[in-house]
């Protein structure tokens, strides 16, 4: 798979990934009873927040 062409990795790539996420959210994956979006919404509260100090 070729690398995506974007003007900036920080904004252009993030925008492409966000757009792809919206396309991928509706389907049910592998016969699971919920959509990808619903599964993420259930899991999101358990995810760690980004650090207050940026990591290099």
C-alpha cells in the first residue's frame, strides 16, 4: 500500500485518518454485535489521556 500524500504530517495525515474513520465506523466487524463506532464509544473512557507535557 503506498504512503498517503499529504501537505503536512501533523494536519494533513490526521485529517485523512479522521475521514477514513468516519467511513469505517458504520460497519459491523467480524460478526460482532456492535459497530466499530459503538465499540470505540464504549472503550473510550478507559483510554489514557495525552500527556500534559509533549513527548519528543
